[in-house]
C-alpha cells in the first residue's frame, strides 16, 4: 500500500532512541515483524541518501496505530523527523519483509537481539501474546546499559501475561549494582542457560551488522543448523 499517514505522537523511549507513531490507514494489513518505507514530504533539508528510510513496525497487527523506533543520529533525515510537527504527514509504502515468526507452534523461537534491532521482535511477541500462541519464545536483548534498552517495560509486561515467553535483558557495558539481568556480551554459556536443547529452536538475529554476524558465528560454533537461523541487520542511518 502507498498512502500518506499522519504523525500522532513522538517520544523518547530509551537513551538516544525515539518512537514515532502514526494513524493506521484503513485497509492496511501486515504481518508482525514486517517493515515499511517512510518518506518525508518536501523536507527543508536532505542529503545524498534521500528522504526515504525503511523501518520495522513496532506495533503488532492487532494494535490500533503504526509506529517505528530509531536511534537518533545527526543525519538530515533524522533531524527533520525529530522536528516534524504532530499532525504532519509522511508517505508510507509497504509492508515488506519476511522476518516473521514461524508458524509451527511446537518449534521454539530464540531471539538474539542487539539494541534497536528489537523493534520487529516487539511486534512478534506482542501479537503472539495477544493470540495466546503456544510458541515457546525466548528473547535475549542486549544493549550497552539498561537505560538504552528499547521497550524493556513492554517485554516485562508480555512476560507476565504470556507464560510461554521469557525475557532476558542484557547489559553489555555497565549496569547498577541492583541490576537483575545478565551482564556482558551474549555468549555460549548464556544461551545454554536459557535454551536447554540448542537443536530445537529457530533463531532470530537482529541488530547492528557486527552483532548479527557475531551471533551467527556463535550459533554455527554451537553446531546449530544454519537453516534454522534467520537474520535482519539494522544499518546506522
């Protein structure tokens, strides 16, 4: 679908990270985990990358609005996006992508995710929780500090509502003394702690490209079947 959508809210959701929420157009359908292109309309500033970026949809299909979240960097697109007044319109073109939850509910899903790469996972977990799916879902979500973890409170709420979902927050660099999550980078023993049988799940990797590559290599070293690994890399724009 190609259409204009109206910005209805914008807010900071984690350290250096903002969410932008839009009214969902009539008839717009998508699968949890998919993305869409968002194009700024005649912005006063642009750069060589143009006015269009693709973002994963944070909201699940059952939820009333459309939203995406992004790390805020000093680029023309993000500067214009940050200053966009509520009520403004952008052009939507989508959905697209197949980074979506597998259908076989007896096969567990393990998400090894870095930072903002969690946005499509938030959509998948929300929808599975809403549908009362019997999928066994395990999310290891890593960021430098607890304050930089997007949607941490949402995942904690889903974990309370969904007995089949386990949320593991991981602080790779620093965390307060009372931090109850994991510390350090995701490693083999950490995965084994939460995934007793490594051969059973389908693995979803999403985040910065270096992190995705490292997680894939780690799984290969753990003798995970590469056909069971799905990836989505987030660039730094």
